[in-house]
C-alpha cells in the first residue's frame, strides 16, 4: 500500500496515523514522549521513532487509522484502515553494553559512588550483588537502578582492609543481559587519594583526538592534603606509544592522544598513578579501544545517472577508501564490478547491445564501456562496485538508465556529507551546509537543480547561489529520519536532457533516554531538587540514550537562572562536550533551569532537555548583619571547595564553579569586594588551565563561563 493523499514524505503527528486501543495507557504511553512518525519520500514506508519512556513491547497491537488515508500504491482504492498488526521482536537482539564509572577504593571516611550504565534502547534494570559479604549483598539486592551511592564512612561496608567482590549486570526490557562487570571494592584503613576515570573506558577511531580524563579526590579523613603528583604508563597494547606523546600529560590526570597515535582495531591499557606525601600511592587503569572503520565504496557521478547509448560510459570508484588511512596514502583496496538488469519480475546479469553477457572482469577502480555497448532500456542497469581489504568489504550500486536519444552525460558530486551509506545515499545532519557540483561532457549544458520531496529553494539562505548554476549550495532544515533526493538536470544546446541525482539520508539524533538533576548524595530512589547555593552538589545525569549509528555519544550540560537576587534572568551557560553522561555541579542561589543535550558521533543533537532546581542561601540568624555574614560564609566555603578542586587537578570543576561564585558575589558583595573576587577567580582559572591538557573546548569553558 501507500500513504495518504499528502504528496511526498515527511513527518506527521503519530496520533493522526496510529492507534493502540485497547492497549493500556493509549498511544502516548506506548510510543513514549517525543515519538516521531515519518513517511518516506515515496509514501510507502512509515518509520516510527519511539520516544522517552516508550512502553511498546512485542505482541502489542498497532492499528493504522482510516483517517491516515492509506490506500493502494496505484491510487485506485479508497482510503481504508487495514487490520491491526502485531509488534514483532527485533530481528536481531543486541545485548546492553555495560560500563561502570567510579572509584573502587575508599577509606574509613570517604563515600563510595559507582554509576552503572548500559547502552540500550530503553532504561534497563541493574542487578547488583556481593559475593563475599552477606550483609552488603542484602543491601545491593534492594537496588534496581544504576547508581550505587554510599555516604561518608560507608557504614554498609563494615570491615576495613577488606576487598568486597561486587558484580553488576544490566537486563533490558526484552530480557537481554549485558556482560557481568566484576568490581573489587577495597576499603582501606589508611587514608589515600582516589582516582576516577570518566568514562571508565574510551572507544574511538584512530583519526580522532581523544582525551582520557582522570580525576583525583582527597580522603575525607582529617589528613594533610599535600600536593599530588601524577604519572602515566602504558600497560598493554600492540604498539608502543612514543614517550613524546605521553610526556605532555606527565604530571596531569588527563592523557591527550593525538589523531593517528594508536593502531586501528586495537586495545590499549594505560595506568595513572597518583602519589601524595604521607599516603600510600594509588593507581588505576583505563582501557582505550580503537575500532576498524567500515570501508567506503564510492562510484562518482551521483546516486543515479542517465546516459545515451551513443556515448561511452565511464564509471570511477577512485573515491573509495579505507577511512583508517590518510586520504592521500595508498589505500590497498581490491575492486570487482558487477551489473544486473531487472525486467520487472527477476534480476539477471547485464547483456550488451548484441545480446552477449557483459564481461567486467578486467575492470579495476574504473569501468569503461565504449559507445554502443549497451542497449536502451526503460529499466535502469544496476552497476555495483565491491571494494575489499582483508576480511572487510563494502559495495556501492548506481542505477544507470540508457536512452536512445543523444543526451549530455551529466554527473554531480557532493561535499559536506558525513558518510556514504551502503545504499549509496549520503548521511547528513539537518541544517548542514552542502555543496553540489555539476559536470557535463557537452559544452553549453544548462543545469537545473531540484529537491524531492519538494523544498522551497527560494527561501532565504536555502540555496544562495540559485538552482541553475554548475554549483548548488544547499542548507535546509530537513526532517531527521527522512531521505531526500537532490536531482540534477542537464540540457544541451541540441535539446538532449541528461540527469543525475544523489540521495540524502538525514541523520536522526540520539533518542529514548531521560535527564535528571538530583542532590548528592542521593538517598534511595528519591530525587531531591533543592539545596544550598555553592555548597551542595547536584548530579546532572543522562540515562538510557541510544543512537542508530551505535556508541560514540557525547553529552553537554548547562544552566541558567530564571529568578535570582539580581532581579533578572542570567544568560545560559553551556559547558564543554564530554564523553561521560553526568556532571557534578554546584550552583548559585536562585530558581534555576539545568539543561542537557546528547549528540551522536556525527554531531546530531537531541532536543535540549531541562530540569529545574531551587537553590537557596544558608538559613540566616536574625538581623541584616547576620545575613551578610551568612553570605560571606557561603562564598568562603565555595572558594575553599574551588581550592580543593585545584589541588585535585579537577580543572573542569574549577571552571564550572567559578561562574557560580562570580554570580553570587555580584549579589552580596560591594563593588570593590566583587572586583577583588573576580580577580581571585581569574587567577584560579589560570592555575586550573595549567592542570589540564590544552583543548579548544576546555579553553572556551574556562573563559566563557
């Protein structure tokens, strides 16, 4: 069947298309908040992107409403509602991918915070256990979330100098289980600094820059917090990372790995050691993995072409490459070509104009056929190139329609796309700047560009160079999840009309997760959204997010005040992108909106997520002088916390706290005192910049907050 009467594809309200009756909770509960329904360009495929909190499960029933206008593909039938269909289990079940963040060494005074996460389509259930302590095991059995938070002194761990063998695994809504993570939680009698990696492991491709972020925390016991010293050591890996790469990070808890430092498809392990006078040294290991990138097969000229049988045909796959190698380096690829014809019922190998089978065995990265080699046909011939390297292969197919009349051979190329997909389309982000270039084998060819489903190319900024020049610049708010086609028509002075096209698959952003901001330490399942300014810590946490491209999610957090003692709202402050799904922050007093957004590995952002906090001043004693003393005391405690962050080389925490302190100072201090405070904060930011690896994002965060 086909979609309703509205031309072209696009997004439509799910409530106008689907019904879940008599399922409990109705359509909104089944599909989740923010669910999206998108018709394909030919109106034959409806894709439903489930939203946050979706409750749809296998064996549920969905119905397409009669009002959706569903009818037969030829348009003969009247609009009708088909019978309900049953939701099936996924064709391939992917187990949740588990990671655990937090320190596993505590002393008699420190808290314990562990965060288990699982990359799954919906928030999973976490199963915690302890194999060698019955009392702690009973406590863990009461947990079902990913957070294990024990207060200072960890009374749930009664024995000192003991290793508690803790395990955790995740179970998704289909019953799929992650691997079981085994953690050795050590409670020592001697105070010791702690090392935490956020995230606990890192996966990227070798052409990306990576920053391994460690943080050090002093013991909560009353001990001397002497200066910390850090050192990095490569523990494992198929190649030795040069000492010159490790040298800039020696003395810092972060490790900067420039692009092309590690071998593709490999796993490395690095050890961060931290020492402090009068305390036992502490070390923690972090695993860094590099995967193979898929080979990219590419036939230049467009996703589809029209050629005349009286013209030679030349197809080039020279743009194919191994993304793990520099573009100008030898790629080491092998090429093979095939051609298939479809007669409306079955597919068969292509034949030449005289009926013989086409022999393409001699073609390498380019395929050339002389004029007259192919017969004209109403159905396109499907030319496919397959590139291979070792066990990896990739293919790209281009339909070529051969016509009898002489027409210009018109080809197009595109720049600005994210990646070439296996079906030949380009993956793009909505709003991306794309540039298309047209060529023709006949001088004087007049070009014309268009987009399907139709877009308004005359709208301001969409096609600034127009739609009739050899270069087509295009920037548009395309619907995520939909595929568009850019069509090129080339008319020769002799009247022949050639053409080419390219498909643009709009990258859908991460989806399905949630965002919360809660006071720490969290007590059980309750989320407290009130606290004391600059003193209490709130954890901003994104949970349950996933992306169709898999892995590689990045998170960004920010905040602004809707009401404050300044009498007006503050501008939103966004912090640097990070791989960890949470941030621990202190805020100035006021009614605040905290924000988060989740980006996939191609930079497509989710909608901005929000939560609200009420942050108050310390309860004052009677009298204005006491009130001023309370504000000054609050600032003093915050500056003490900032000094602690500096001692622990937690430079990003310094950046984020400094902005709140400055804002609070404007409320309660005299102009002279506020100026002195700002000078002190700038000195702290400068000191923090020397305690972190230098990246552009860190610099913007430090001096933009």
